[in-house]
C-alpha cells in the first residue's frame, strides 16, 4: 500500500494479475477499485495507491451462463462469479467446477488468475477452487 498508483489501464492490470502481481487501487479510507480509476468511486479521493491483491477470495454471487454473447459463444456453459477480495470485488469466470448451480456455493474460496477465453483467446479473469489449507 505504498507504491504510487501508475497510470496503467485495465490491460496492464490484467498483465500484472497474470504475473501473480495483481493489485487493487486503494484510497486513504480503504475503499478499493480497479484501473483505470483516477479517483475513488466511493468517496472521490484522488490519492489512490496500489495495494496487493489477496491470493484467494470468497464467492459472493455467481450464475451459470448457458447463453452468451458472441465473445463468449464457445465458452458456454460457464460460471460467471463475483468474488470478494477484501477491498475490491472481481468479476470473472469460475473454472475447475462443473458449470452447474449445485457445484458452486457462496463463500467458496477461490484463487484468481488470468486464462484465455475459449472463444477468441483473449485474456480473462479466471477463478479456480482454492486448495484447502
Ligand atoms: Zn474512498
């Protein structure tokens, strides 16, 4: 939480996440956000710094997607999940589970990384079940 926020955009953030160096932008009040934010979306503070992203988060909500737009056409069915990482939430695709409602539960611990979208190979935020300690 000491390094000044770079001017990087979302693509650079995704690159950092792929390298295992994911981070969140954190304002002095502890609100988290993601690039390319310039000010805190919660309180408007402009002094955003980069804080490390936790390696695992907990599933906050999810849905099984059977019909998707063209960019995800070859990925269906898949699980779209919103995962709580403390100051921020990330939206991504949960892999490593059956794409079925009963295969996932709110509160499941998942790790975050970057993988390719099946449809077009574009990088994608992907969660996978975290191994229990
Ligand atoms: Zn704030």
